[in-house]
C-alpha cells in the first residue's frame, strides 16, 4: 500500500551500524527469574547486547528460549510479584531497570515503542483506532485533542492506511489483520521512539502482508534512524531485515554476530541445527529428490530445569568435549578458523565447546569437532 | 476418469449464507469460500495446497472429506461420489480417508489416553477384535510415528506439541487409510519440531503408499514435501503443476508475488531479491471481483481481466496450468510487462 510499497527491499545499505555513534540501548548481563508453581525458572540468563541508531538487531529462538521475556523485562512489563530482573539496560543514558515506575512510563513512549505479535489482542476492541492513538500521543506531550487527532491521522497515513481520517473512527474489528498491525505500529511510532521493539510482529500475518509490514518498518527506520529489536523465530525474515543476529537457547545467547556470519557461517551446533531444519526454497531438489530435513533431536529444556554445563548438550549432535556436561561455555569470539572469521571483521561469537568447520550445506560435518575457540574478547 | 486418479473434484462449490449488517439489510449475501474448484489428486502423490488465510484452502480440504457439506459440484473418491454417499459407504470413506488437524492441543481429547484416542477408529471400523489385538495395533501405530509404545497410557497434556501431532497422525493412520488430508499440520510447531513432522510425513507417505493433500500457508514447507503444488486464491485454484515448476518458475502473477514474499534464510540473496509487493488486501470472498478474481491486485492487469473469468490452461514449459489471461485466452502467450500490458501476442 501507499507510495513506498514498490521500493525494493534492502536498497539501503546496512551501513548505519553503530558507526561511531552512541548506542540507543545497551543491555548488560540481563537476568530474569520467574517464580512458578514448579519452582524458580531462570528464563533469561546473562544477556548482553547493544542496539545502535538505525540498526536492526534480530533476537532469534524457539518458544521458551526467553526471547520475549527478555524484552518485556527491559520495559518493566513483567509483573513484579513473580519476576526478578537484574543487570543493566541503558536506554539513551538511563538505566531502565532501576528507573522509578513514573519515569519508566514517560520513557516508554518517546524512548521505546513496542509492537506485539497479535494485533487482535494488542488493540482495545471497544475503543476506536483514533482514541487509542490520541491517548498515546497526549500521554507524552502537552497536545490539544485536535492537534493529537490530526497527528494521529498523519501517522496512519504514514503507515499506509487508506483514508487515514476515516480510519480514526473505526474499531479494530473493522480492519484486516495487516491494517490492524499498521495501527499498532502507528501507535508504537506516535512518539518517535529511539528504539522500536517488534515481538513476532509479522508472525500472525500472511507472507504478502508480512512483506508490506517489513517494507514499512524498514522505510520508517531509514527516515528516522530508529534502532530496532526484532524478535522472531523465522530465520528467513531475519535474513532480510537484520544487521546483527542474536540466537537464544535456554535463556542464553548461544551465538551472535552479523547476519551474514550467523546465517551463512553458523558456528554453534544449535544455530546449524535450526538452519538445517528449515525447508528452503532456495535449495531445491538434487536429481529430483528433495533431501530430508536435518532435525534437532529432542525438545528444548524447561527453564525450571536447565541442564548443568552447556544448555544445549543434551540435544547436541556434536557433543564430545569433556566440558560439555559440566562447564558452561563462555560466549567468545570465534578464532582460528578462517571460514568462521567473517569478511566483515565484526565480532562473531559463540558459546560452545564444540565448533568445527561448516560444510557447504550449512550442516555440521560429521564427527566431533575439535574446539576452535580461543582467547576472549 | 483415469485409474491413477484417487480423488477427483469437479466444479466444487462451498458457499455460506451471510447475514446482512444491521437490521435493514436482509441476509442476501453469499460467501464463496470455495468457488468452482477442479482438481485431480493422483494415487500415491503428495499434493500441496497453498494460499493465504481466507483463500478457502481449509474449506476445500474439509469439503473433500465431506466434513462440511458442499453446495455444488462433485467429489469422487476412488469412484464413490463423496457428496451423496451415505450409510456403509460413508463409513468406509471415513476409514479410507483421514485427517490430521492443525492444532495438536485442540484436536486430542484431553480426558482420553493416547491408547483410547488411537484405538477408537479400530473399534469403530471393527478392524481388530479383542482388546489385546487392539492394544498391540496401537503399539504398532505409535512406533510407526516414532513414539515409544510405552506412552500409550498417558494423557495429551503429558506430551509436547510435536509428540501430540504424532499422536494425531497415529490416529489418522489407524483405519489404514489410502488418503490423508493434513490441514496446517505443522503450523503451530517450532522450526526444529516442524522438520521432524515433515520428515515423518514423507517417510509414512513412501512406506505406506499414502496419497496426501498437504494444506499449508508455508510455501517452503509445501515445496519441500509435495510432488505437485496447487495455489489457491479467493476460492479458486489459480495455478497447479509440478512442485519444482511452481516453486521456481511460477506462471500466474499471484504465485509470483507469493513466492517473492517468502523470506529466505540467505542474507546475500535477500539483499539482491526484488520483492513483488501486492497492492491492498485480498477482497472479501462475499464480494468476489468480476472477471479475473486477482485483477484488483494484479500488477499485469489488462483488458480482458475485467470481464472474462480465466480458466486453468497450460502455461510455461514445465507442464503447469495457470488461470491467467497472460497465457492467452486461447493459449497464445502475451508479452508481459507490469502495468501497461498489451493484448497483442
């Protein structure tokens, strides 16, 4: 929809990446523990990353990996009764985790906006689109109702809703899923946040609508220099939008690096497993036969019962190092193997005792690998 | 009808009456969920059916198995008319054609053990007499889908999503069917578990000689598992052909857009790719456009599209068919350029 929909994706070079400017968000050793009936659950275990202006960081993982909880914790959206959050999360110079609730409320609009997965449940069904937008705008600025309303209409136009003025008076159920998600994005952007968090923002949408929404966010990001955290389980989406990727498993970051390094030269057995398990249109049949998908055996660990040692070892196809079962591997720069050392020269880290050359299929070569990890950052 | 055809669908329609909005409008609308589908499913093949939400793919799957009544056209399963069969014939159809549902959380009875769930079809169809024979068969079926027969006494909540889906597959296989409809059978599963279930379905299909109708919105998964792919848009099949052809050289503009919108996990490739972003939303199936139903969003729209509803016709070199005027009203291809297209060949 709208004028910008025809623009080819990725036409902007991924250059704005932390080029000397101060990061929008700096997360350091974030930990979240939840009280559950089955005992304490360590959902996020020491997560550190930064998001630069105009940069998109993708957080990837399967259900239960802690990816959503980690961002809910940043914005203070977890119930304090059950959640204990520690670490530091500095947004534009202020630590979100030690902030007073009133200050946090102020920060949420202009500091960070959030787009949730399901536009059906994240909009209020009994309020018009206009009221929900105006509420957000007036909460963060001394704006008259009329001015807020005209700003709301502008925003709806910007996100590509046809007839933005008319849309103000419509209820969420009158809009399609894609249109609703545009409204949610308009609300998230209404205070020009420095950081936009999209939590599975396109998962509930059809691929053609997903393409429209991704286009939209990329264009808005290019215009405004917004930093984006994109949480998803879809590695295809990641390839198209991310500058950097962080792979989560069992509440830990098991691999991070540039999108090319992580997807084309994955170092962690879990990342390789995920990529191998993906049906891939770009790798079609060999002699008319589509090979079986590689699978990761077993299921992810429960956060109430994380394994000792490496979180992934019980499912790991290449485990074999004596330390796997007892010692947690640190997240360190991958060295010693040229194929792992990305042409970008940017950090590419993995937390594993067992890393080995990637075969051309992106799957681990057979046999247990010798450790190629060395040094620290 | 060729003997190779197991399921033959002709002019199938599933229309639902729509009530008007407010008190003034009297319910005069019709929602055309499935609107004239012709389809042959060959014995032993996996036919993938893709389309976006609301295109009617699930309704088509349900109507083929007569889980919902159709309002027009016919479905023949191994020679029997599915739409009119009753009594013993219907029971036999239920045995020979099974369904694997999307949500493994909702499609299993939470108060019945796995053994009870999987053995019910055995009892209903009288396939194994005696409790011991049934228990043994349940064990076999669980093993077939990669579960430990020892779990037979457990309840659904004790299983993960992927394991539940395996139970659902075991239940569908209990009647020793020839034909399975898998309706978004992997949609609610995590990537690594999806791969396990896809591999399982492929193995079972080969091992048991099953015919599969694999319904999904995920083109990559459909491409992976299918021999042929049918693409559905607004209640109609708009392209059909060998999976490799539809997946790499689509002939219908809608399939082209759909394919170009599928994100690929290759960053370099993604940066190069031109994405065809379609205008607007899918029209409502209660107000299907005249002529070609894709014309309101088609980048190639030209003269005949407004009035003439295109039928499936040969398109491309690889043997697929597309319902599109670009391939000529009588089969002569038309020079294609987006927006300003001329009718001259």
